């Protein structure tokens, strides 16, 4: 039986996140780290425009399915990040 990578990814959760300059780094429970240049992603303009204080106020949603910035009332779902990785 062949299992697709997508099936495995449905069980992956966010373990931690950090912003280094304009790059968002997300560490996953399977050990991978995803990085995104937030100024180059049109759908992350809300995060790119945020103040350093707003950017620093994030949390991992229960179950690890997303990272949420309460001050900005927005977030990023891990499955969305993983779908971008599969486009490479």
C-alpha cells in the first residue's frame, strides 16, 4: 500500500514559531522547519505590516493546526504551509 506524503502531513502539527526579520520559521512536530519570507507572500501582507510587538504576540492553536496572532486577528494554518512546500 502506498501512502502519499499529503496523508502523512495531515498529522503534522506546529511545534514552535519565530520571526527573524521578515522571515517566519515554523518548526513542525516531525522535525521539519518551514520558512516563509512574509514580505514576498501577498497573502501575508497583514503580518508584514505588523509592528514588532504585534508580530511577537503569537500562539499555537490547540492541536497545533495553526499559528494565530491575536493582536492581528489572523493566522496561518499548517496545512496551507505544507501545501506550498509540495509545489516546489
